[in-house]
């Protein structure tokens, strides 16, 4: 019985370590795949204008499965990023802020909620699904830049990471400012579809170019 329990524990540990190793490729491949899927969805869906229609609106169309698959892949990338940072938080090379790791996990969970609860184009946030979708979208869009700002302070502790710290801080500042501007009730944002995709592109660029470096640093042991 003890041998069986040990064997199951070893299998779980192996699966967990294998999942962690997928963090770096997922942060690179998954966002690129999401962009490709969004472009395909735009090309084959003629009922919306990508300048005015959001990704969530395209997810309601005939090719909505492409949008939802792309969002799912990005959610997985953020979850793997958070798992990597949590598993290596005791490394002294980069004193990773545990709060940041948890926030990236929450961002991943937020994307999953966006998929689970569709946007309600008729009743807006007055419906349960519409409210949950909007809550998850806004919360995710705010938590990510805040996590970037907090993480940039950790990176700035080592002068060798200054470029990563600056890029991460800029991503956080621009992202937070853009979300506050778009979400503010009195601001009627023209071309909301383009604005959303521009902000999403900024975040995905960080995920592609910076997140793998963060994982690599967190795996280094002095």
C-alpha cells in the first residue's frame, strides 16, 4: 500500500514538473495562436466590423469557437506562468513576489470565466451572464497591469534586469491607463474593437517576449 501511494505521488510530481516545463513554449506559442485564430475569425465572419466589434462579440458568431480556443490557450499560458513563479518563489536570484504569481493565476482564471459566460449584447450587464462576463473581463484587464507593475519592482532589484523591469513597468502603466479610460462610463471609445485588440496585443507581446525570460530567471538557482 505504501509503495502504491509513493508511486502515485511520483507520477503526480512528474506530471506537475512536465506541466511546468510547458510554461515557456506556452507563453510563446499560445498568444501567437490566439492572434491567428482572431484573424481567421475576422476573415470568415462578415456580420461584424472588427473596428467596432470586440473579440467577445466575434465569439458569438459562427467562428466563435476560434476566438474561445484562442482565449483558452492564453488562459493556459498565464496559469503555467503563475505555477512556475510559485514553484520557484524561494530562489534568491529573483525574489519573485508570491502575490504576482497568484495574480497571474487569477488572470488565467478570469480568461476562463470570459469563455464560460458569453457577452450579452442585448441586456448588457443586467443579465447574469452579461454581468459575469463584464466583471471577468474588467477584473482581468486590471489585475494583469497591476501584476506587471509589482513584478517590475522585483526585476529592478537587479541591474541586469533593468530592461525587463522597464518593459514590464511600461506594459503595466499603459495597460492600466487604457483600461481605466475605456471602462470609464463617460468615455465613449470609438472603434472599441480596434482599441481592445491594440490593448490585447500589448499584453500578448509581454507574454511572448518577457514571460519566458521571467520563467527562466525564476528557475535559476544561485
